[in-house]
C-alpha cells in the first residue's frame, strides 16, 4: 500500500504545480513566517490523518516506512533521540566536575521525526 503524503508549509508561494503534484495534500499554515522548531506542534496537528509520521524537510526516506504505523497499535507516539557521535562526547562523559556532560543531558528528543496517533486521548 502507498502511504499518503501531505506537505504542511507556511510558504505557499514556493509551491508550484509540479511540487504540489508530489503530495496528496498541501496544507498552508496562514500567518507563519520561517517555521522554527517551536512551530512543529501546529504542523503536526495540521495532519489530515489520524496516524501520521511527521518529518522535517531535511529528512531523506531510504526505505518503506509503512510498517512503522503498526507500532501505533501498541504505542501512541514514537520519537528518536537527537543523533550524536559517541566519539565527540566520550571525554566529557568520563570527566569529573562542572564541565562534565551527563548521560541524561544527551537524551534530547529530535523533533525532526515524530510518529503519532492523533486520538481523542
């Protein structure tokens, strides 16, 4: 089955007919200028479907993602951690003192990928 795709944008002027043809729906958020991370929630809520996979525009899909929607049979939300290279933080994790990075500080959610079930709960 083909997963329907919607584009949520605040820049309607940038959407021509050939771009619009790549999507099942184009949803324009009025009054927005240069969407920031804080505008992810309105974009997520604009989805026309109950179950959705929100992706930032810089995310490249390399394989079929249809199976991910089955995860929502058991969970209401799916998130990914912010990516980091362990080699970049290993020294700070092992260091003592105020400059040390704690493991919890690395557990930040990446809002560029959000799988969710928009149910009444």
